[in-house]
């Protein structure tokens, strides 16, 4: 499969990540082999995507300062600042 | 005005059917792309052709996008709904702003999501639902791992396993908890739906040509960071895709007071009549929310809900017989509970373990899923119990050596808000009314 070019970039916990237009934050991170999207609040356990369709909220990150955003639903926008 | 919630197979066909009769339609969906969970596709910038099975989807996409009677709300979440006099008000949040959609008729086509059964290690990164692996591949062109184990039950595991392997992943095994030979006892479901037999043969051939081994009657015991345990034997893999059927999304139906019922396999669905109308006049439901039956049944139900056309009833009945067969061939028994250890997390959001739930029952006197939730917070997190609700209530009933009542099952399918919303979005007030 021929992939379109990675024409967008954002940062995840300070690291620059490139993405294809239309990809969600989670898709771009997993494509860059970043599997751990956050640590849990109580037991500090690593979590990644789980349902992938916005049901389970396991993949939540902070996007441009807004907390609890589902990275599997939000498409990457150039210059986005994502953290967890 | 007809408001349709969900732009998957049922919602799209309902929108097109209603618009053909000259009705004004608002089609509301949480995704930026049409198609829902089933008709997932790469964005147009990938320049890829559509597979043949996509013909129906493409036809409906084209009609929805070109018909001036259909207004599309994408990236929109219906978080609350009410019926006042003869009118429905849907409270929709779109791009951080709340709007009210007013309609005389509402069709709920809210679909379903994977049912995931817990086991030790299911909360590790690398373990995900089959739907998650599928959506990453089909919508974003991302293979989420290199070496996969697929496990659970149901025919949905077949396109997931073959799709991942065709895209270049190594699928080291598919573990199907049931045996499809059970179809022999449900032959009428297949005979009435010959296309399903063809589909089954297609996937069996595909599995063989891709070298994917299917193990029937087997379940995963646990997962670690580099593999899973089946029958005490470790199978190495970096990613596990799991799914044990589907859970219909019923929040809006419950909020609007529509009668819900429990299907033969314990799944809670919306009760509808011949026209797909719920117990609330003017409120219709179509697709997986009325019973898991696949996209062809969903399309038929959508057409009937959108147009109340009688001509499609026979075709719908045939597809429903197949759907009943699915419930009988791929049941989920309580056997999955034997894999759990006291430390296994059941509620992923609030990190509640099996020991916590047992403690709530044995020490605090919890008698059902609801009281266990109040004592432990299981099901009170961001997902509002969508992932753990049914599992926890089944565990509580099992621990108390009793069966779940229909009322308890229906309670776990209901939630006060259809989608979480921030107080800021609420506080900003309404932009405009539709």
C-alpha cells in the first residue's frame, strides 16, 4: 500500500511526531512505535489504545492544555501540543 | 424534520430512504467520516480504490453527500435528549459548542462496540479489542503490531485476522472459544442466507492461504508483555486482539425512556415493532442497537425505519434468523471468569480489581452490580461502565451463586449521559437552534 507523505507534525511529551493528514493522534503515535499513551492515575500502569473507537477512554491525553481528550478520535492538527 | 443519530450502515440507509420520500433529514455522527465502525475507509488523500464489498457503502455515501434534503453533522456528539409534547430535542455538542436539534421523528442508529472479557494482563499495552486493531488499519493505514494473536468468539474475528495478515502482520493464531460446527444445529439461519455461507467459505480459504491457524474451543488464560498463555503453553506475540461479540450502544434509547429487552444471549437491545418504532411514538431504532446482526440487516432496518416501507420485511426476517443463529453458535458462557486472579483489573478506568469486587460483596454486603459499583467505583470512570458494566454485574451474580435478572441487565446498559461533556461546553450555552 502506498502511503501519503507525513505532512503534519505535532509534539507528544515534547517529542516531535509526524503524521499523515487525517490520522488521529493515537494512530500517528502507534505508527511511530509509541505504544504507551499514558500512565494510570492510581497505579501508574502504562496504557495504550484499547477500543480504538472512543468508547473506553483508555487512550486519553492532554491536547493543547485540554485534559481527558480521546487520542483515538482526534485528528492531528499541525503544531498540536499533546502530553500525558 | 427527521434526526438520525449514527452514520453507519443503518443510519445512512435510513437517511437516504427518508430523503427519497422528500423528508428533511439531519444526520448526526461523532466521526469526521461517514460509514460508522463497519464501513471504515482510508481518507481520500490515500488515493486507494474501494473493495467490491464497499459498493453499497459508496452508493449511500454519494447519496448522503449530494442530496440537498440531508444535512450532515459530523464530529457531533448527542449527549442528552428529551421528548416534549410531540417534539424531540437532541442536545448536540459539535466542535465544543452545544446546539439543539429539534425533530418530530428520531431514528437511533447508534451501533455497537466490541465486548471485551477481562483476563490477567488484558490491561497491558498491546492488548486491544479486535475492533481497535481493525480501525487503526482500515481508517489510518496503521498496523498496531508485528506478531498478533486474535482471540474471543464470533465471525468478526475472521476479517480482522485475515485483514491484518494481508496487510503484512504475522498472525500466529486465532483462538475461537466456540466451535462453528454448532451451525449444524442452526442450519436454517444459513440456508435462508446463502450469502453468509459464501462469506464463510471465503474466509476459511483466506485463512488457509494466509497460513493462519484457527484453534476452536480455546481461550486465552493470560497475557504478558511478549505473549499469551493458552492451555498452559506460552505463545509469543507482541499484540493481542480480543473480541467476544458486541455490546449495543443504548444510552439515548434509555434516556428517552424506550423499552429495552434482554436477548437470548443476555445482550440488552431496544425493543422495536414491525416498523422499527420503539415504545416511544416517533422514536425509531435500527441496526445493532436492536440486536447484533451485521451490516446487511442494519441496512434493511435503516430503510424500514426511514421510510416505514413494508416491502423489506421478508428480507429483514431472513437476516434476523441468521442473527439468532449467531447468538446460538457464538455464546459467551461464564467460563471466562475462571481465568481471573484476585489482582485482575475489571474496571480499567477506576482500576478496580476482582479482589475489590469480592471484598465489596463479602465484607460490605454488595448484592448486585449497582451496589458493587457504589462501594468500589467500578463503572464510575470516564467510560461510564461501557467496558466493565456487564462483566462486573455477571461476576457479582456468579459470586452470589445466582443468575442476573433481566432488570439488572437492563440497568447496566443505561447511563444518565449519552456522551461525557465538559462543564465549560455546557456553560458556554447554546449557539443556535435547528
